[in-house]
C-alpha cells in the first residue's frame, strides 16, 4: 500500500513540475488578452526565454541571472509584438504567429550553432543541484504531504505566487481596472483619460516576460540544462487554450495547468502506476506511447471546440480581444 501511495504522489508531483511552465505561459497570456491583445506568440516567446535564460544561467551558474535573462528575453518578444500591433496596427493573429516562428527559429539557431561548435556552456554540479533540488525546509520532511506539496524548486512556488498576484492585480486594483477597460472597450476607456496604448504595451511586455520564465523552467529543470532541439514542445499552444479553460483567470489557471501537467506526465508515470495497481491499470500497458504524447493536444482541441459552442455563455473574454484600437475612429 505504501508503494501504491507513493506512486500516486510521484505522479502528481510530476504533474506539478510539468504544469509549472504551462502556468507561467498561461498567466502571461492572460495579461496580454485581458488588455485586448490576442498574442499567439506564446510558443516563440517561451522559446526565446528558454535560450536566453539557459545560456545566461549555465554560463554564470546563477539561478537569479537565469530567471532574469529569461524574463528579459520574453519582454523583448513582447516589445516586438506590442510595437507591431499597437504602434503599427499590424494584424494581431499574424504578428503572434510571426513571433512564434521567429522565437522558435532563434532558439534553434543559437542552440544548434553553439552545440555544433562545442560552445554551449555545460552546467556545473553545484548549479544543477541548486536548480533541480529544493523544497521548504522541515515541511518537505512530512511523510507523504511533504513530498507532494513542499519538495519542489523555487520556481514552482514563484509561479503560483505570480499567478495569484496577477489575479489580484486584474480583479482588485485600479491599475487592473484600467487594463480591463482597455481590453473591454478601448474607446470608452480613452474617453475617460485612460491611455489605451500604454496599458496594452505595459501588460503585453510584462506578460511576455512571465512567459519567458516558463521557457527557462523547461530548459533548466525539465531538460536538466542539456540542450534540446525542441525545448518547448507545444507547451505554448497548450497555454493559449488554457486561458480559455481557466476562463481568463490566473487563479483558476493554477489547477488547470496542473491538470494538463498530469496529462503530460502520464507517458512517463503510467508504467509505474500500472505496476502499483495491476488489477486496475494493467490494460494501460497495451496503449501505444504515442497516444500519451498526443493526449494533451487532443484535450486542447476539445477545450477549443467546446468553448466555441458556448458563445452565448458569459466568459471572462474581453469584448475588444484581438481588435486593434484606432483612436481616430472613436
């Protein structure tokens, strides 16, 4: 029985680890969308955060600089997106897709170039241990509960705090009210003195920085700091769907991200679960592993399909989402 319980705990622990980059990507996208910008560049922004954060972190053996590099890399993508869609009034969907192509290509180019020339920095043992280990002292030693809730690296808890802060900012502060006004009805917001462009710029750039943190988490924690040609693996697109799944609430995105993290964890954890519960899960050993790879994306498609059939249901989607604001047409 103890082994079975521990296998369940390990599975949920893996779900939390894999759900953390989704939470960061989703939280950043919620900031973008609540201000009225449908940014489809999450995948590319996370990729840029992954490569900038990984290179800086591995070169300096500093977790702080790794996170800072990822945040700045994400902000850079957000600035490009904001300039094109707000200042130049480019189509938001096309611009977001361009950011995804640009970010993914830049990550691949830099990584492969450095790898082929043997210049990709290798992590030190001390840095690797600092990045992958962690937990809250004393609490992590509590049987079962400690392993499940208090045994993760710092960024897992930082992601939760960021999501809660963003929720509080959006729903409880005057700055959040101005941001929501810019997303709901930019013309009305402009008429009462709110600088719509500034609100969108600010939230796009900060939100994109948060996405970048999700990218470096995958680079340094999930892939152990080793170069991978596909660090992000579609997580950015899942994050876009998770915004709808969480009804544009970063607080709801916490459990939604961990649910999708569980789907992502099933491939590696299912054999252990089947061994621990042979009478219930032995049949899962016959399932092709490719199905587990596809499962999160199948659920993503279902989320988008179901949401599209509930157009009359009240959601947290801003009325001005995806629409550029032309002040002269007010």
